């Protein structure tokens, strides 16, 4: 619980604007969307991998090791507003194998910048 509070109110991890996130994805980063499946289905980034925060909390880096492409060194985390992805970033912060960036403003910021989404309604 202390880690979650620190993530929300303490020192921030690295943030990426929507434009910076696009640049990261273009150079090979993987986008992990930590929203629930229903939220993900209503609109997500085409290349995003959906791993809800609860699953990520339970599985940690071992779950990512199993789900991410081999050799992934940079991960952009996203949720709707940027709060859950900050929690995910705090959970994963001890992983020396990867850099974790939080998409500042989440999917709301992504969409407000006119960036494309995919829907599965």
C-alpha cells in the first residue's frame, strides 16, 4: 500500500507526452494498457497489449516477461487518465531490465491529441 501511495503522491516516475509515446513506439517500445478489458475494448492504441492493473499487480515483472516480445527494453504504460498507469509504474520500478514510462494524461490525452484508436464494440 505504501508503494501505491508513493506512486500517487510521491516522487514521479518518467512521464511521456502522447507525442513522446509515439516516438517511443516507433523505436520499438511496447505499450501496455492497464485498463480493464471492457475499457480497452471501447478504445485503445492499435499496438497496445492489455494487461489490467490487477493482473500486473499479481504477476509483476514475471508476467511481463511472459507477455512482452523478447528483448523489450522500453515499456509505455497507459490507462484512462494516467493514475493507474502510475501505480503500475511504481509496481514495476524495481525491474532493472526495462525502462517504464507513464503516458501522461492517459488515453484521454492520446485522444485529445487526435491520435488514432481502435474500438471493439
